[in-house]
């Protein structure tokens, strides 16, 4: 998972240009330094525990599940119009 986050960050930096910002970013986005590229990194984490009990103590059960998702949203204004790249990596289980 750490490799995916690193790769997503590099992709966002690769899309950045050296031009000064011409417009503001949408709410929730941050502008990359010395560029007009807006980036938002978001994600989710989910954890779940299931407890099962029966009449016999030896057969009690505990199950756990965990999952997560990371999302990179990059937006940039180009001479051909707006460019948007979205990458989502992960699994929330079930």
C-alpha cells in the first residue's frame, strides 16, 4: 500500500507545470507549489469485528476484517481545456 501512495504522489508531481497559478482550486483541493495543478488526496479506513457465541464455550468465535482505500484526484487547466486524473487504490472488504 505504501508503494501505491508513493506512486500516486509522483504522478501528481509529474503532472505539475512550472506556470504560475491562473485560477483557484475547488474546495478540498490544494495547489502544488509553483504550478497551476490542484491535488486532493483522500481515503477511507474500515474495521469490523464479529463475535459469535454458542451454547458451548469451546466454539465461540471472533472474526476481524479491515480494509482501506486511497484516492488521488489531480486537476489542471490546459490549452485544450480542463484535465482531470483520478486514481483509486484499495479494498474496503466484504
